[in-house]
């Protein structure tokens, strides 16, 4: 047997215990960042999700798409505005977000998964009352004053019935982060927040967040301070003393939500690394940062 064959056999031998462990288990994947933009990374993620399905896992995908929403808004003469990393979403911007996230991005992901032989179904949080939303009340990190962000929402409740029906029937749900407000008004919700809430409601085995960083750093300015493991208590302490900022805050908040609701493991991994999903799930070392209670 040549060296390449030996290497492949070793990889398979390492993966088999994890395949057995996670067969039949639900894994929620937050898909965003560079992994959505670069063609080679997009293809790798679709292959990873397909393989997870083929070996008996139940992947559920929640996707972002903020850069595409911003690009479309500019094409329509609207300059995107953000407060503390959150998009100011007036009625016109909300319509654009729905058009892009539900009508374009969601459709593309479903199409790519189907091309891999996976039965994927696209949803938004509005479908079957999946995500009930309430308006997000935001206070400026700079001034402490309340800021009106328009139709930006928080997750009030998740009805998992449609997800359970789909996964039981062998489908992979692909979810756009648009929620349904109390009077039928759609709300734009942070995709990390949605992923955490869905993982919590499903009592998923794992929640995996694909990001544009290696993971969580002890010192955000030091690339060499990457942590392989961090606890909820440490995260809360960092939030309290201001060590966290920007997009990492909702990511870690969603990790806490998921873990406290019974999700066993949460991982923040680098979506810029090809096949990082498989490396995280099917190898002992994994990649990125594991968040634990």
C-alpha cells in the first residue's frame, strides 16, 4: 500500500468514532463570512454539509448575507448605516434584506446543496411561525442612549415543528434570519443570534459558527493568543470588562444561549480554512475555539 493510501486509511480510522458518535444527532451550522463569498470555500462547505448528511447526521443551516444586503442597498441608492455593528433597518432596507436573504442567498445555498445530492429546503423565520421576533431595544455603546434601529429584532420564540418534520423526512433546512413580529411585520435578526436560538430550541448536539477569524483570542490584538477552549464564565467576565467588541459579542452571546439550553458543545471556527467543518467534527484536535459551560 502506498503512502497516500496509508494516509487516507489513517484519516478514515480517526473519523470513524466521531461518525458513530454523531450519527442521528443534530448539528446547527451558522454559515457566513468569507466561506459564503469565495467560490472554493463555498464548495468545500457544501461538500462538508453533504458528507455530514450522508453519514447520518442532521445538519441545520442558518446563513447570514450582510455584505450582499449592503451591496444591493447601494445599487438601489441607499447607503447602509450601522450602530455598534447592527444594521439600521428602515422599511425600505427591510424589503431589500428580505429580497436578498430569502430570495437570493437562501436559494443559492439550497441549489448548491441539492447539487451535492442533498435534499435541502429553504426557509425564513417567517415560515410556519419558525421564529417569533420582538423589536430590539438598543442602547449606544458610546453614549448609553437608546437608538432606534428600525426593524431590527430579537428572537422571542422558536417553533421547531417544521424543522423536526423536515429533518425526520431526510431534508436539510436552510434558514434565512428573518423573524415574524407580533403584527406580522418582518424583522431583521443577527444570524448568530438566530443560530444560537435554533440550536437551543432543538437541543442540538453541536452548534458550529463559521467565522472570519481563527477563533477566540485571550488578547484580541495578539494572533498568537488563540484559545482552544473557553468557558461561559470567562466570556461573561470579558464582556463585563470590555475586552470583547464588534461581531464577536453576538457570537459569544449565542454560544451562551445554546449551552445554557442544553446544547452539548459550541465551536467558533475559521470558515476561511477549507473543510474546517469536517476538521472540527471528525478529528480529535478540531480547529478554532470550543465554548463550554
